[in-house]
């Protein structure tokens, strides 16, 4: 890789500017990297940091997590959001123990076959934990590649095979250098080539960026508004889950009724938690986190 290629420029910038994040340390286990990648989806780094440390203090290996209940995984997930990730991560730990003797596999096909591990996470673990050459494409990477290579301001709708191909073409041939470049492109998208205000003068690829060369035309169409949370079913689900997380046993319906006035919305949110495998009924009139104790008696 020469210093003047896209990957070379971004990698050199990364070596001097990357954030000092614990999951990037050289002695971090593949399991710790997998946990970080799952937590970082849809959640900012600052919120992930304490949760990641706490999770790995309690479950330093997949085997440790696999022995615990899904309810405990939901409790430890706390308020990170999208708590199905906690249950899927525990399912993943169980599968790692059953299929791979407790070691996170290094083959892409085996990673992709794990519960809750998709295109992005599998490649991120293969690259960042095992130093392999794979295109690791998240929103930030798609945006950087789209701007720098195609000269378009926004990556637009996801076109997964095309995204993977476009990113792979930028990677050096040597696996370790490719893995470094993957981390570097992602970091560039997070810190410099941001969605709303790219800082082109501070960018290591400014001289070869197609969007910059084209005069940097502003994105067409309205800017996406942040998603509303207050008053949504998501908020009600969070409130219900908060009560169930704090409880040491089944929680009576009447207690859950107190978290939200709108009966229909509360019932919908509770039903959604049950459907998503986060909560289960106990008898006729109580609920608890999934797997929180001995098997629940079947109602009726
Ligand atoms: S020069 Fe600007 S638009 Fe191009 S990759 Fe860098 S920050 Fe993004």
C-alpha cells in the first residue's frame, strides 16, 4: 500500500487520530470485540463504554454468559436500548459454546451462522478480531465511500452487495493492512466525514475526494428528523421493561398498569415485549423477564 492510495491516507490518519477505545486494544479477546460490535449498533460510544466494561466483567467469555439466563442478559443491558440485542447476544454465546467449544469462530461463514450476527457484525469480527480482509460496511463507511469515490453527497438507500464491492476495492491486498483500513474508514466517517457537517479541510483524502472535487453539492431533499421517542410504544416498552428488570419475581398486571395511562397502548407494548421474546406471562395475571426462574406454568 502506498501512502497516496485512499486506504493508505486514511490508515495513516487513523494511526494518529483514532479514539482510544478499549475494544481496539491489541490484547482484547474476539468475544469482547463481538460484544462491542453488537452494543455499538444504534448506540453511541459514550453509552456503550460503561455497559461494555460491566458486561465483560460479569461474562468475560461466551461460556460464562451461556450459563446465565436471558433475563440476566436483559438486566445487564440496562438502558442501552433495543434490548432484543441482549437476548440475541446470549443466544449467540450459547451457539458459540455448542458449535465452537466456547471460542468465537474466525471463519466468516461460521460467524454469519451465529444468532444475531449479520453481514456487518460478522465481517467486523473477522477483520478486527482476526485481522482478515473483508469490507466492513456500516452507515459511516457507506457515506465516506459514496462521497470520496462516487462523488455523491449521501449514500442513499442500502444496496448491500454494491456497498461491499465498492468498499472492498479500496482495501489493500494484505489482510492486516486491510483490517486497519476498514477501522480507519469507519473512524473517518464517525469523526470527520459526518452526515451533516463533513470537515473536509481536516480530511486526509481531501485531495482525492470526488465529492470535494465536484464542489461539494449539498444533499438534495429534506434532512432526516431525529426519531420521536416521547409518547411512542418504544417509550412504553422501556417503562414496562424497567419495572420487570428491577423485580426479583413475577410482576402482577396491576403493577405494570401503573406505568402508563393509555390502556390500549400499554397492552400493545406489553404484547410486543412478549412477541419479541423479552417477557413471558406467568399464570393468568403476572409477567416476568424471559427465563427469569423455573419454566412458567402455561396459562389456562
Ligand atoms: S473530503 Fe470531505 S466529503 Fe470527502 S471524504 Fe473527506 S470529509 Fe468526506
